[in-house]
C-alpha cells in the first residue's frame, strides 16, 4: 500500500474528530464556547484543505490512491479511492469550507452560531466520504450523513419558513435515498458485491433489462440530489430560507455531490447506456438549464434568484456528461473535461455570489427586489458591490472569467459533435443568465442609497468580504490561467473514462464469488 494512501482517511476523520470536539464544548450558549467552536472549525477546515491539496498533488500525476480500511478487502471492508476527479472535488470542498467558516464568523450572531460549526464539519465529512467512496453502500452511507447534517443546518433558527423548507428538502431527498438503497440491494443480490471496480467487471453479466432498470433508478436518485429537471423543486423551496452562510455552502456544494455520482457511476458501470441514452441526457440538460433560468427571472428575492441559477448551471454539467456519448473523439475527452471544468468554476463562483447576496440581505434587512426594498448598495457598500459584479459576470460567462472558458469549452465540444440543439440552448441560457444578473444589479446595487434600512445584522466587513474576495480572485485566476486548470480537468476526465485502469487499481485481489451467475436456476 502506498504510504500516501493512508491519508485518504484524513478528509473523513479530521472533520469528524473536530466536530465531535466542538459539540462537547457546547453545553451552554456563551461567547467563550462559540469562540472555541469557531477556532476548532477553522483549524479543521485548514487541515482539511492541506490534506486535500496533498491528495490533489499526487493524483494529478495520473495515479489512483486506494485504501482498504482495516486491511479488509471488498466486499467486507470499506474501500476509499482517490483519482484526479475526486481529489479536485475534495480540494474545492475544502476551499469552500474555509471560506464559509470565515464568512460565518463575520455574519452569524451568538445564538445562530451555536452548533453551526460542528454541523458544518459533519456536512464536510459526509461530502468528503461521498467523493472517496469506492463502493455503492458507503456512497449511500455518506449521502445520508450529509443529508442529516444539511437538514439540521437548514432548520437552524427554527423559523416556520426554515422548518417548512427543511421538510421539503428532507422528504424529497429521503425518497431519492430509498431509490438508491433499492438499487444497491438489487445490485448486491445479483452480482454479489458493491465494490465499484468489481461491479464494472461484472455488470456485463447482468441481463440487459436489469442494467436498464438499475441505471434508471440511479439516474433518478442522483438526478434528484443534483437538482435535475423535473426533480429540482425541493431546491428553490429550501435554499433561500436558512442563514446566508448555510445557503452559500449548500449552493456551492450539495448538488455537485449528485453530479459527481453521475459522472463516476455511468461511465464506469453503464458505458453502453451513455450512448443509447444520450438524447435523454441532453434533453434533461436543456430542460434543466431553461427551467432554472426562467425560474430565476420570475422570482423576486435575491437568494431565490441565485437558487434557481444553481439549477440552471447544473444543466451545463450534465451537458458535458451527455457529450461523452457522441462517439466523437474530441467530445469524448474534451466534453467531459469541459464539464469538470464547469463544476470547478461553478462551485467557486456560486458560493461567492450567495455569500455576497446574503451579505446584501443582512445589511439591508431584506432580500426583496421590488421597488422600495433593496437598492443603492453600490454606494452603501462599494467593496461588496464590486465583488458581486465580478462574480455575477463570471456566472454569465463574460471573458476572461472562468465562466467564459467553461461555457466556451462545452460549446466547442457540442458543435464538434454536431449537437446543435444543446449548443443553441446553452447560448440562449447564457444570454438569459446575463440578463438576470443585470436585473439583480439594477434592483439591488444601482440607484441612490436607501436611508431607512433595518439590518438583520451588520456583518463584520473584513470577515465577510475576505472569503468572498478569495473566491472571486480564484475564479478570475482560473479564467486567466485556464490552460493548466483545464489540463487538470482533462487528466480527471481521462481517469473517469479509463474503466480498465480503475479496475486494475481498485478491484480486490481475492476472488469474491457471485451470488448469481448466468444459467443458474433460482
């Protein structure tokens, strides 16, 4: 076993240990205890970022890292796997974790802050575990860990709107989890293992009808968690209700776990279905983009607008997955790499935008875009206005931002593959996104400064603006120095598509008997 493979446990253990320690000190709501929780969360998030960057450095050399926990091989033990794709996702998650901890320090009050930090660490633990899981069961387990932490975070504060949004969120996600668990049970009963590498070897032995049913159930389960059309309605109903720090980490992170599962599972287990289902995937991508952007133009609060844009942008990522099945050599690698590049761009920019929008809401005491509510923030908070402006135009795809490079890559791959309809939809949605961002700017930041405001809480300027500036600068750097970052995305895409390499690196050496084999009588 590679020495560095032991580090694969760190992204799970570090948040877990620090979250448990933070809970132990929270017996009463005192300023001292909240400061201790803040300090523990900051140290844990920085350690998590350091480990994630270490894993990213090693996997970008083209290596896969595998850890069999406790030296128990599949299907009896927990298998953790990191390649360039999962390491990129871990590094982005860690970066967002650091940014949100700093943002929360500047915006949460004493009552809201209690237990926010340990819950955030539990959430990071679940997300990290999902990115590292090498088998379906542990992928399910980590999905549930992040679901439990996210539900409590959503309802933290106890307002009726938060409880209502949290219930919608948890019910729809529990249905998706039930579908996922059903698929895992059928897979284990049929093929005798849940290890992804062994499943990649054995899936061809399952009847075609069973493969189609399994792929359909998993598409529904992961599509619901990713917020794809028509399974997204839990997202805009819940994301605008919690504190802005919660909305920011949810908007940047949670739907990407579902997208990651789609990118990981379908090329590995169902490569032939990617071709036959390409029209379905591209149609879903187009409808997701259009529904999200039209929804954003119809709602009238700043965080609901940005929540609908989460849905719209997820469509671009599925577009990258759909282009893999084009049979075109450029689309095969370049399309998926463009999709991964889009994930990188969106996680950073969306978190920055939701932080900035949340800060505007806290400063003005409202997020409503009708006349007489928001307005004049460019004069009242010029630094916040500049950061929001840059992030908004990156989301719209204005050069030289990361949004421009990622959308251009997807457009090139679509045109080269002859997928004109999805290319046209992506251009139209990009234009509508620009119009939506201009509307937000006009309603929230332009015009004379309002004098009669009722701030929910005056954010601490440095702790609020510093993490937003960090993410905005990262977005600009990715756009300006896009070649090396796109090279990382291409390395990740190549490893995702390399089924034989994954099987060689991850499959247990011991022969695990199947519970069922073709020709056997039941």
